[in-house]
């Protein structure tokens, strides 16, 4: 968390704030360890990204992409929200939020605050976007049911870790993988190559439906400041309650909780097989 729906909601939120065409006046990095490449430090990163016109925001999987345009040379400021990251548009006089790690000041004196309590968010300023994203699989909407099934059946790992591997399909993380597997009635413990093409096709449709629903839910339930509420998934985005002792929404038996490859899975051992 945040996963594809949360990052897409952030992209739409910032686009609605009319940032396209503006320029970053300066960038304040409060947590230098968030910088991945290619800048060696916060000052160098700020120099790479400031003064350029902001293009139409993009998203690839869980990554938010700010195109930075200057004549014929394009760069891209790329952000990954980590586990607890969120972005908030703030006016010049507004007090800073807690846990702000990066501030993107625009030329109209507004600022975008990157709030990240756990400090797991990451920043890149790069020139070759395709190279940086080359390891990501297709977006869920850009692959057919059969295409997804064929890719998944090449994996010998359990289906839950396969979904979390962004090279299979981009943007699906822990909570939405559990939701989709529950809807498709597939146990997270099953090996991906032992799930039928028909059931994998059903899983792909479940992923697409759940992600679409989550985007619309987040957009219609903003935070008090109007930004997307992206962190807590204990709401109407989910049918499965990710709490110990909760019931399966389908058969009402107690949901099972188990660690699979280091990640916690919630599933119904009766409905999912």
C-alpha cells in the first residue's frame, strides 16, 4: 500500500489541481536516502528537476511519473510511494503536514508535499523512462485474460507471490492480490502453473474489476484536504476484512491468516482452493 489504484488516484488528483504547464521552482529533500538515481545528493537532484515545465502526469504500475520538459530534452521525476506515502497539494501559507520528506515547490507558490511516515518512498530523476520501467509487466488493462493466463502459467511459484512480482503484471500489491484471489476462489498457496487457464482468466477479470472499483472508491472518499485517502484499506475498497477473527464475506467462516514469502495473506480455506 499504496498500490495501483492509490497511485492512479493521486495522479488524477494532481491533474485536477492544474499542475500541467507549471514549473518546479525548487525541491526540498528532507530525507536524502529517498533519492535513488542518478543524483548523488539532494542538491544535485533538485538541480536536475527544477526549472522544467511539467507535462501530463503518467503512471506505470505503482510509480507516479512527472514528465519534465525543456526544449527537446525530456526528463522524468519518478516517485514510488512506499508503504505509507501520499501527496498533498498545499498553498504557500498552509502549515506543513507531519512526516513530510520532500517538498516540490511550484512557480505559482503552491507546493506538493510528499508525506511518508515510514520513509520507504523513493525518488528518481531520469532521462530514459522506458529503460527504467523495462522490468515491469503489462498494466492489467493492457493484457487479455488469455495473455495473463499464459504468463502466469509459466511461473512455478505460488500464485500469491507471482502476483506480487511486478514483472508478471504491474501495480498489484498485497491487499489487492488477496481480494482478487478471494473473488476468483483461488488459494494463495496454489502454484501458478497448476491453476487452470480458465481460472487464471477469471483471476485477471477479478483484478481488473477490483482495481477499477478501488480507484472510484478512493476518488469519492477524499481526505479532509481533498487529497486521495490512500493508506488505510479497512474500508469499502475491500470485501475481505484484514483483521484477525474476521469472517469470509461469502461463507462466513473465519478468514485464515498466513505468511507466504514474507507477506501476510488473508484468505478463506473453504472457498479458495
